[in-house]
C-alpha cells in the first residue's frame, strides 16, 4: 500500500533530482535510498540466507581465524 508524503527540500536538490532521476521517478529513487535504513523485517531472513551460504561462511571463518592473532598485539 502506498502512502503520500510531502517533504521540503532545497531547490538545488530538487533540480538535481529532476535532472538526474527524472520527474516521474523521484519518489521511487528516494524510497530505494531510504528503505534499507528504516525497514528491518527482512534482516533475520537475510542473516539466515548468509548463514546458509557455506562457501561465504568458510571464507569468513578463515578470515576471522587469520586476524584473531592481531588483537593480542594491540595497544589499548
């Protein structure tokens, strides 16, 4: 369901949006930029999908194991 939102922005920003994105695409452009910062319901599914990627998990484990020794040399 779509909701209408009225925002106020500087005229230079609007002119840039109009020129770069196009007059009929500004809402979608802004929504695509904002969505990852305000919607979290897919986060658990994304983490689950990453965890199921065995190759990625193996690479991550290898990386963490290789860097864990670096912490001991850190000066706090």
